[in-house]
C-alpha cells in the first residue's frame, strides 16, 4: 500500500501540477478511513468473530493481488495518460 500512496501523490504533484500541500492532502480522506476501519475491525469484528475474520481478510487480499498480477497489461504507449480523458 505504501508504494501506491507514493505513486498517487507523485501523480497529483507532477501530472496535475498541484502544489506540495494539495498533493499531500489528496490522501487524507483515505488515511482517515483506514484508521476508522482498523479501529472497527480491532474493536468489534475480532472479538465477535475471532481469528476467522483475520484469515478471511488475508485470503481476500492475496486473491486480489494474484488477480491484479495476472491481469493483462498492454505496452506503455497504449495507456492513455492524459488528465482530461
């Protein structure tokens, strides 16, 4: 996840030509949502469902990563990188 956040901030900074503060604040809602989700899962889901919820999350994350790695990717020149598209 850390690599993705760096890429998003750099894309906003360099691609959209925003200032550094705006680029950094782009991920503030995502960070707040991750903090709330972490608190909810630790405070409610784990005591209620036990370790099953942790293993289910691990399996879901592994499956999503495997699906993304198996997805076909075209050559770099075929990807449209225009911001107005």
